[in-house]
């Protein structure tokens, strides 16, 4: 279950178009509810990263309840799940509504800014997210995200933008919570080397190796 911005604690389907962060300055408008998840990234054929949601993490409670068995540890005992919160956003470069896979450190900065600026997802009083993506080391996961609070200005959405948001799928429908039976089937396919296109649950993998921002 996705949650309104102010109700998240901060502690993905057939592939939907996702927002791709570029090096340097990025600008977008977050809309709708935030979907709290933790995800295992498993290696399929051709070394492709395949996401499998941890069912031990309760989306509503935003904590690991361990009530539901996702079966991943049975097949891949060395794997650990990582923070994977998502929300829909408006990409001003093309005006489309896309999935925005948040980075934890960036999200924490947004939450702090929201204490003064208010809910960034509000149609009328919300504000655009302006942040910088920059390498801070030689390894793939050496990436830093910095929110430019002074450039995060309040802006009411236009009627055209609101219409696009209302017509777009919600984050819940894009990333439905799988059942234990479904996750077990995915694990078996990956373990048995079934072609990646035949495994369920694939989604955008932009930034999945940037582990410093996923934990």
C-alpha cells in the first residue's frame, strides 16, 4: 500500500517508464503517494538485475514484521534486501508522468526540507524537487545526491499537469505486492537459469548499484 507524503517514515510489473537521473542538476515534481518497499536484487541470465520484493517488510507498517515468507533466503541465503521507496513524478523535460525510484539520502533531505516547505506532492502548494547528482569516487556506487533547497520553489500544478497525473497509473498498480507463491516461482526461475524475459517483476534498474544510497 502506498502512503501520502507526510505519513511515510522514510526508515516494480511490466516495465513502466522511469525517471532517469542525469549527472548534474535534476528537476522533477513528485506526485501521488510514496510506496515503501525493500527489494532483493538477484542476478539473472546475462548478469541482469532482477528485483524481488521482500514480503517480510510490511508496506503499511514500514517495518520488518517477518509475518510473510518471501522465500528468497531459501534460494539465495547470501542476499540482503535494500531500501527501495518509489513515487510517481512529472518529468519537465518531456512533460510525462514517470516512476521515480528514490535514493534514501536524497529522500531524507526532502523530508527535512518538507518541514519548512510543506508537502511537495500537493497540487496547489507543493514544490519542485531540484537536486544534483555527482560522482564522489571511482566506484559505481560512489554517487552523491544533494538537494538544492533554495531552488525548490512552490508552484501550483497547471490544469494540464493535473490531468496527466490523474490519468496516469498509481504507484500501487505499477508495483503490486506479489504473493509468496509468485516470489517463490520467480526464485525458482532465476535459480534454474530461465531467460530473464520469462521472469516476473522486472523493473527499471537505474542506480541499483549505488548501494550507499539504497541502504
